[in-house]
C-alpha cells in the first residue's frame, strides 16, 4: 500500500485527487494539508511513501516559497518521495524543483491515468516528468570547448543504461530492454554514478535535462 499526503491549498483539488485515488486498491490518502505548516504537522503524525505537493502552498515568513518544504520533507521522512503537482509549466520553475530534490514533476493538465501512473512510478523509486515538461526542458549548459562533458567517459552500454534511468525506467525494465540480468544493470548503474560523481538517479535526471537528453 502506498500511503500519500496531499498538500495543496485548493480544497477542490485536494478533494478531487483524494476521490480519484480512493478507487485505486494500492493507493491510500492518509492525510491532507492546505498550508506549509499543516504539511509539516501531518508529516510528523503520519508515515507516508509519497507527498503530492503543490509548490504554491502558502509558506511562512521563514521560507522563501513552497519549494523549501522539500528539504523539510526529507528531514522528517527521508524515505518519502515527493511528487510536485502544479499549475507552473515554466521550465525555470521545473528546474528549481528538480534541483531542490523532487522525485517527479507533473502539471495539473495531466490525465487522471497519468497522475496515478506518476504516483506509482515515483513510489517505486523512478523519476517522473509530465510529457509537457519532459518535452520542453532543454536547458543549455555553458561548457568550455576544451572540457569534455563527464558523460563522455561512459561506455556505450553505460550510456544506454544512463539514458533509460533518466527516462524513468526501472532496473527490471532496463534489464528486459537490453536483454541483461537485473544484477548486471545494477552494476552498470553503480558505474555510471561513480564515473559522474553522483549519488542517486535524481541527480542523473537533472544532469540529463541540463545536457539536453538524449545524450550522445
């Protein structure tokens, strides 16, 4: 069972999403919050696997905006995954959320089926971006001409695994696609993280976005 906290200051959105998820046997909304402080209170009370967060949540004076809540979530519940559900479709805002450490970013124009899929994928350890964001996020990174990007150090197989991880594929999905064992794919994943000096798949996704994935 995937326990979920919905943090959104619009009552209609919270109740609508809660009603939608109530029909899914593996999804369980354990709490709702309409302010930054309420979200923290619920996180101290309930153990959750996914926080469905609107980053426009009213924030206290001590916080810059709703994105600051992401660090609080990680502090209170390190294993919880954060999925942003927002009206913000701007690339810059999505990048800020990704850099802050969210595990997924979906806009409120996604279909109910896509939202449900996003929750499940994020809960399962994958990253998820709504199609509109995934297609438009192509930020240029200024690199010196004489400096080779770190991903150029990857082998062809490692680069393939990197690309699929960045696209949100799981270890088992990659193994099936490449006709490899899950153990071998996990080894490639560790090599990729080591060569790029990264700690997790979230950092790989942000790197891929900044370097206009697909990489070559």
